[in-house]
């Protein structure tokens, strides 16, 4: 691993990470844990000990039990899992302003993904109120336009492209621009900074610089919406009926969290989802023959792939029993979505990709009070994105050998670094 890899990698032992011989399935090491027990102790490379939850029922239990806290920043054991990217951005920004990163790191004003009720409830409710049916409809139309523009640009420059940089990364980033109300003339800057902020080929310095720039960008955006409200999510929050009113810090954090939660997740589902379809020609042919399968296809890809492959993570706030083990207060539990989503007690033949599966209640978007707030938007992007790719790029196929496709094995969000494709 390079230095920049280390910044955003989980210190999991290699046998518990996704790997190249089957890029879509959990590694045998995780399967073995799951065969033995639904909850297992695991030692990380840095010596920290955590509990790995591989069972479906046990994962749901963790996500609905208030004795498990999402406020992992207060717990040293959980902190050893990863430097948190969003908090890192705040720290980088503080460093850029001459502030003190150590103090900034303690602050998570609007990052309710790391809060517990009732604090989390207040902020989440305000955000949910902005995901109105009307706004989602308007966004859906824009998702289609952005998708078509990008695929047509690929065709014009084709017949080969890197699907990640040409399509999968820009689509969700532009959708978040729409949602937040980033002005057209500022989108290139926003996209450039978001792309560098998550680019592993960039140096640490370049990445931190881009992250600090993104934070400043969000501050500017919030200030602008205070004086020039428009029909977008930030304006809605600024001028809504929040009581007490949201602070600038909270607004910047909420916006940054939407980008952090909605960009790489959706991008990797688009790219890895396409890769999985290309590597399952019968399933791909079935979807091409019946585009009406797209809804169940997207749910099945979400179940089958689990781009969040090492988490969600929680901390036990008191001693408790989970599965057959007693978890002491202060211990960290990591849910393994790839295992939970392939639990044989929940699905027949879970290792098969079957785009016609129904009653597919997977955990790809989590469960309980933190269940993904952007899931409807993510589904819209995946349905439209994948359907248009197949419709507009006949004969779409890999333009590299699978062995040469770089996997985001140790990263927080799993997927592919790039996906060279070609078409007829
Ligand atoms: C939370 C997955 C797309 C916004 C979550 C959680 C998961 C998840 C598993 C729960 C985390 C936890 O319990 O700790 C995904 C996947 C996506 C996706 C797989 C794409 C395929 C999006 C998008 C947005 C978004 C597009 C917004 C534009 C959020 C937010 C939360 C969240 C705000 C925190 C909710 C809370 O803490 O109450 N997501 N997500 N996500 N997601 Fe997503």
C-alpha cells in the first residue's frame, strides 16, 4: 500500500478483505467466520480487537438496538478503524485556516451519521423534510439529462472509455450539485475538488488541499444561500423553520456529509454494478431482453455487491449479549454487509446473482434510525444510469482483462479504481 492508500484504508487483515479472484464475493476468510458464528472476535493489523457481525439477523439487531452508539468518535477503539474522511476534511480546513486540527477533530456539528438520538433525530428530520416528492421528481429528470449527456460524450469520443472517470464519478457528483444548489459556473470547480479529494493517485498534500478547498467551497455556498435563497436543499434548510436555526457549521457539515455519503457510494455501485453485469453474460442478456427488470436488478446488485463492505460500525455503550457472545461496554462492532447480504437463512442461493429476485430485503442501505437517507435518489441514479448505459452502448464489454482491473480492496467504499470498456 502506498502512503495515500493508508490514509483511507481500514486496518483489516487481508483475509477479511475483498480480493481479485472473485471481485464480487466476500473473501473465504469472512465466509469461514460466518460459518462458525454470526458474531466473531477479530484482531486488526494495528492490534485493536473488534467484533465482526456476519449474520443477517444479528446485523439488524445491532442497527436497531440503542445500546449500540454510532458516535464512534468518542471511542478510542472505534477510532482505530479509520481516520474519518469527513472529519479529516474539517481538520484539513482548520489547518488551512491556521486553526487547531486536534480541536476541530472533536467537532461534528452536523454530521448526524455519527450521532445518536435525540441529537441525530432533530438534524435528520430537517434533512428528510428537504427530500420532498416534488424535489425528487425534478432531480429524476436531471439525473436522466446528466446521464444521457455523459454517455453521448463517451460515444462521441469512443469507442472506448474509462467508465469510472467518464460516467460513474461525475453523475452522482453533479446530482449532489443539483440537490445543494451549486451554480452552473461553479460546478467544474466543485467536481474537480471532489475528484481530487478522493483520488488515490493524488499525493496526500494534493488531497488534503482539495478537501480543505471543498470545505471552503461549502462555506461560501452556505453564505451565498443565506443572502440569495433559491429552490435548493441548502436554501430550504437556511430559510426553513428549524428551531433553533441551523448554524453555519451545521449547514456546512450537512452539505459535506451528503457529498461524502452520496458520491463514492453511488459511483462505485454504478461501476461495480456494470462490471458485475458484464461478468454475468446470461443475466446481462436477460436485462437487455427485458428492460422492465431494472428495478429488481438494481436491488439485486445492491444485495450482491455491498460497496460498503466494512461497516456500518457501532460501539457498545453497555455490556450486552449479541448472538452467542457477550460484548463488553466500549467494544466496537463492525457489520459485514457482504456477509449479512448473503446469509443463507435469508435468501435461497445467496451467492447467485439473480436479477429477477423479489422480496429482496437486503441491508445495503443499512437499517434502523440511520438507514440511508439518500436511498431513493441512489436508486434513481442506478436505474437510469445502468438502463441508459445498456440502451446506448450496444455490445458494451470490458476493454481489459479482469486481472488488470484495480479493486478498491482496503478502501472504506469498495469498487473499482477504473473500468476500461468498449462497445460496438
Ligand atoms: C446512511 C449506503 C447513497 C445519504 C447510509 C447508510 C448506509 C448507506 C449503509 C447507513 C450508515 C450507518 O448505519 O452508519 C448507501 C449506498 C448508497 C448510498 C450503498 C449508494 C448506492 C446515498 C446518497 C445520499 C446518501 C445518494 C445522499 C445524497 C446518506 C445519509 C446517511 C446515509 C445522509 C446518514 C443517515 C443517518 O445517519 O441518519 N447510506 N448510501 N446516501 N446515507 Fe447513504
